[in-house]
């Protein structure tokens, strides 16, 4: 019998490469949830939970949050029923230890057969800095804007929920530099790992948003359906 496997898409890429932008579009199209560990962590901060209070300084300064914390919130999210048919991960795993953590989560929660594909969206550090300088977010509903490419209809007001939009704390230049350093020090071993498993697709992120999505969809067609 030809049983449909669970579709799991993992998105990697430097800060500002467009992971959130692309995974949100893809989630809508594929009708599976996009799960960003960055968003999950920001939600903890917004709700002022114990985790939220503990990670605020780390997040705002652009440092990596402890593996156990990220594993805990990811596991909790992947236990939700909407992940049953598949899901998209944005920003997890970020280094080799987290690959192991994710495998452990799968052992517990998603033991069925899976089709896993990894998309690496690459952009230069210069492009990351340029984009993040113009990014604004709504801390209330999570919507993301770019002051030139995708501005809100009303200045500084979120189209989706009417709250004020602001600069992400970790989009200050010093925090961006740290995030870029973190990313580049961990990225190559991850790429080697997924490339060796022949599940890695490299996507040029320095094209307009629709073209990037088109390239992702073209590669997605090459994966088992
Ligand atoms: P996270 O929120 O995931 O941050 P990031 O990985 O640095 O990525 P960003 O969200 O900044 O960028 P993006 O690629 O999503 O780009 P976007 O689509 O918004 O993580 C934040 C923090 O959480 C980490 O620093 C760490 O502290 C912690 N954390 C998260 N995961 C963790 C983990 N696994 N382990 C430990 N700690 C973890 O686009 C950016 C801007 O560009 C937007 O304004 C957008 O409109 C615009 N844009 C998008 N695409 C294009 C395009 N093609 N052309 C022009 N502009 C574009
Ligand atoms: Mg993001």
C-alpha cells in the first residue's frame, strides 16, 4: 500500500534571509503550519512566562537561547494536532546538537514515515543588514513589514491588528552582527549534514519575494509527494 508520508520542511538561512516571509506563504499554500522557534520564544516573552522572563536579555542582545529551552518549546508546539499532516520549521535546528534534539522529539511525537526536505535561503551579510534595518514587526500579532518593500497601509500601524509596529530589539546593529556571527559559525556543519543526506536545496534569497517562493516551489516538486 502506498502510504502518504508526513511532509516536514526545514528552513535555514541567515537573519533577514526571508525565512519567516517564505514559510508563512508556503504554510498558506500547503495548509500545514509554519513554526518559527524565534516566534515561539517571542511569544513566551510577550506572555511574560517563566521562560519569557529568563530569555529576554539573551534574545534582545542577539545571543542563542539554551538548547534545552528551545527543545522544550518546540516539543510542546509539535505536540499540537495541527502538525499531524506535516509542518514547516523556521530556524530549528540551528546547530548539530539541535539535530539530535529534533530527532528525539520525532522519536516521541512523530514516529511515522517522514519526507524531510531542507531549504537553505542564502543572502549576503550586507543584504541581511540592509533588510533588518528596515524591518518593523507587530509584537501583538507577529506580522512583519519592510518600510519600503512591504510597508503598512497606515504609518507605523499594523494592518492585521491595528497595534503599533516597531523595530525588533535584536535588529539593532550590534545584535544583528552577533546573530550573523552565530549563524556563520554554526551553518557549514549543518549544511554538510543535510547535503550528505541528499535532502538539501539551496535557494537564492536575493531575488524578489515572489521569485524566491517560485524557486522553493520548483524544488519542492522534486521531493516525493
Ligand atoms: P529568529 O526570529 O528566527 O531570527 P533569525 O533567524 O535571525 O531570522 P529573522 O527572523 O531575523 O529573519 P527571517 O529570515 O525570518 O527574515 P524575514 O522573513 O523576517 O530568531 C531570533 C532569536 O531567537 C535568535 O537570535 C535566538 O536568540 C533565538 N532562537 C531562535 N531559534 C533558536 C534556536 N533554534 N536555538 C537557539 N536560539 C534560537 O525578512 C526580513 C525582512 O526582509 C522583512 O522586513 C521582510 O519583509 C524583508 N524581506 C523578506 N524577503 C525579502 C526579499 N526577497 N527581498 C527583500 N526584502 C525581503
Ligand atoms: Mg523570522
